[in-house]
C-alpha cells in the first residue's frame, strides 16, 4: 500500500459518500445518471468475484464490501425509493448500457492476462469502468443546472482514478516486474474522459461561478 | 512472495 493508492481509495469512498449523502439527506437524485450507477454496480460485482476466495487484507475485504453495498444501495434508492425515484430524470438518462457492455465484454475475451472466468470478468470490469461515466457526462450536458453535490461527486470520482495512475507509476518504479497494462490503459482512458469536466469544474471554481458544461 | 496472479488493488 502506498500513499497514492490510499488517497485514491479514500477519494473514491468520499465520492460514494457524497452521492449517498445527497440521495439520503435531500432525498433527491437530480442530475445523477442511473445508468452510470448500474454500470458501477456491475463493475464491482465483476471485479470482486474473488472476495470470498482470495483474502488480501482486512482493508481490501472491507472496502470491497463497502463499494458493493453502496453501489447497489444507490441503484436501489434511484429505482425503488418512493421519494428519490421521483427526482430521477429517466427521459434524459437514455444512454444504452448495452452499447458499452458488449464491446467491453468482447475486448475482455480478446485481451486479458489469463483466459479464466474470474480473470475475464476482472478484465471486463476495468474496461467497463473506463467508460461507465459516459452516461453521467451525457446527462450533465443535457441537464443545465448541475448542483454542487453532483459536481463534487463527479470530480471525486474522476480524481480517484487519476490518483490510481500515480499509484501505478509508483509501484512500477518501486516494485520489480510489476506490470499490468490492462488497468493502466483502462485507467488512463477513464481519466482522460473526465478531461473536459475537470476543465470546466476548475473554471467554475476559479471564477467562482456555477458549474456549466457547454451544450 | 505475494503471488502476482492475485489482484491486490480495489
């Protein structure tokens, strides 16, 4: 474990907490894409299949349980909670997950570290996470008003992956034969997809104006 | 020696 990875995991945890706070306290999921939340639940399910078979550390297991529990809770809130679901904008959140899942699955079957079920599912989860934010970014373009909590949630979600890249550089430098091209490339694509959001988020912070994405 | 086949990151 290194400081980059710990900060990254805490940033990721913070993003989930910000979102759960928004949904649980103000009982609203306005501006949040259910599609992205569902994709993240799938990402964690496919990535943590080894939660009962491979024990890495208590930290690792506890964090996996937290990410699984929170991602499914958020999906449950947005789908079934009688108040929260009313603020879900299903007419705007129309991105078809299947267009993201199928290519990622095919790619995972073609490019993986070992052709076993768990490994292909693990690889699929990295490819899928790289693009899982797309429905959310599309929704942001469509809904003009982005409230602060939503903006902070997306910023933290993007920042955690950028921090993971620092962790991978650190581990590549300090650990002999630590090479994992699949997470590296996926993580890079994922972070780049946040590029323009980070830019507008920074502008809104610098000029102290409401976050607006160009149409 | 941590067996590298195990994925130790979240």
